[in-house]
C-alpha cells in the first residue's frame, strides 16, 4: 500500500475520497466549516444540525461533477480538550474503512488545524488508516476473496508546520505499519506454513532486507548448550526446534535483549487442550513475531540502540516421545523444573532463553509471550499484563504503552506467591494451580533471569483477538511492535 503526503488545500486534492476531520468546539467548528463552505455547500446540513463534529459522528458530502474532490467525508473529533492520539488513530481508521466500503481506491486524510504535536499526530493518523486496512487473505481464491482495496492512503495539510515534518513522519509511520503487518502475517499464518524452521527463515529474510544479523541454532547446538526446556517441549513433534538470535546496532553499548515465545503451534502436548478454538494456537508464537517485527522497525528507522533478540522456536505436540507430566527438565542455567502440566510449555522454553540472555550482560531484558489464559481472565483483550523486577523499566514501558495505545498494566510478584510453584523434587514446578496463574508463570520465569533488569509482558489477551477492533483485525494483532519501537526510540 502506498502512503503519501501532499501540501494542499481541500479543494485541490485529487482522490476518490477525501476525509476532513473537524473539532466540535464552537469557535473551531465555525472556522473549519466556514473554510469548507468555500468549496462545498454544507450550509443546509449545518442548519439542520446533521453534523456537529461530535466524536464518532460523520457525514458524506457530494460535490458537483466539475469540482474535485467529488466526495468528501466529514469526521467529528469531539472537543479539542478531549482529543488524544488514539482518537486520531480511530478517526483515521474509520475513514479508511469507509473508503474501502464505498470501493474507493485512494483516500486522503486532510489533517485538522490545531495539532498539538504535529509529528506524533501525523503518525497517529497514518497508523490508524494504514493498520485498519490489513487483511490476511493470501489463501483466499480470487472469486471468493476479491474485494475493493484501498491502494493509496494520503495525508494532506495546508499547514507549514505539518509540511516541515511530513517526510520524516511519513517514513516513520510506513515503517511501523509494515513491521506490524509482518508480525500479523507471521502470527496469522497456519501451522503448516510457519513452524520452527520457517520462522527462522522468516527472521533471516527480514535480517537480509533490513541489515541486521540473524543466527539460527539447530537441535544439535541447542542440546550442546543444555537448553533442556526447549528440547523437552519439542520432543513430541516431527518439527525440530530452532533457537534464533538476532542482533542490531553497535556492540560498544550494552544491549537491550528482547525474548519472544516461539511456540509455532501448541496442542498442549500430553495435557492436551480442548479441540474448540485450538486453531488459534497457530498464534502462540506472537511474541516471536513481535520481536522480528520490532527488529525490522528499529533497523529501518536506524535507531541508535544495541538490540539483541532471542527466540526459542518449537512445536508442542502429543506423541509417544512427548514430554510427560512428572518429567524433570534441566535448563541452561542448571536449574531443574518439574513438568506438572505440558500445556504450560511457553515458560519452559523462555527459561532457557532468559538464562541465555545473561551472557550479554544486558542493560535490560524484555520478554513477550502469549503465556497464560489467566491474563485474559484478568485483563481481557484490552491490556497486556506486565511484571518484572525493575520499576523504572516498567514505568518506561507503561509510558510507551500509553503513547502507542498498546497499553500495559503491572501485576505484583510478591514473595508469598512463590509457594504455589514449589516442587518437592525439582527447583521449581511449571504450574502453580488455579490461583494467580499469570503471576506464578512470571515467578517461574524470574527463577531463570540473571541480575539484569527484566520485564515480562504477557500478551495472551492482546495478541490474539476474538473480534476486530478499530484498526486491529480479528486474529493476530501484531501487538508489541509499536510499543517496543517507541520504547527503544526513547531508550538511553
């Protein structure tokens, strides 16, 4: 999809649909509608009160055939004091989806006046429109899947301040959206397309495109390293494991390490899941997808950071060779875990990756994982659960989550919860029973962290959506890419 900018007044824009965003405040509303009245007859509409620019209010205006544009969509933003970047994203998403509905191949968003932060606002409008048009349709035959597609999203403004930042903002938005699309594509791909070997290849392809380094360890090397969690989880599948190591930026700086859960399909193993909705478990590698997407974004934006990515990639299947409840695994750092439930497999492979991260003496480590159903019970599909050992690190992630609207919410890791994962025969047990499931999962991971600063993001609710949102599709959301890129952009 093409993303472009033009410095222009409304009446000079050429597109199949032009969207004009208007604030509700009386003085601003009058100023903006007066300017529009010069190119279109909207007086009857305004006199009838059919459009007052309330949030989520919209109206189509059709112009005479000799004028351009011929079709304008008015979208209300509500009062200026209530406007946020997220409202801009949602308003732009609404406009883009209306363009698709009326079969317009091009849509231009004419930015409103009084933008508080031109760069951030520009990016938000572009993100909302671009991200809302995502479709995973590669497996649909043309006669069934063919639909009108918006081929170009344009941003327009007659404001000199917006024009001055347009080139950088346009590039920033395009990179973020394309990186998010990559994460969505990887997550939405079926298990017979994306499995450990092909996930590793996808990471290597991204590295070649974007200029970062990708190293892939095979099963033999994984065994030599002593990653008992990775080997244990994969042993029931014919698909062999991979351990993917990504690196970007100057080695002179201590790295930020991103760890992504890469379970390319999760049946639950011997502790098998119910068959209903099991197909969603092709997305159990959404943490890994977010890490690859973040590397794509950070490298293309040339952010001045040293970044390392670690992805343990496995398939969790039941078979005669699968890991069993009651088995004990020895991890990379020498600690042992009792497998009480083979469906709590993500923490077993992340344990090895977190132990491996200590080799880099990192400035911080952040892991992302579709780890627990308990986090969906607690926070639904709205917010990512966050736990960790460093408040400053988590505060920075929260700030980036608020800015990108990939919000996070902190849960406690109080010592009292640790007794729930105490094992009589190993250093730790991989499940803690019915209560506080997300917390006990994070406490399990904590056992394998080094002395570094660490934050854990449980994205089980936000990575896999049961229904579409304004600019996020049903299925794989790509969550984490924009959050982490913003975090790393501000990293010092």
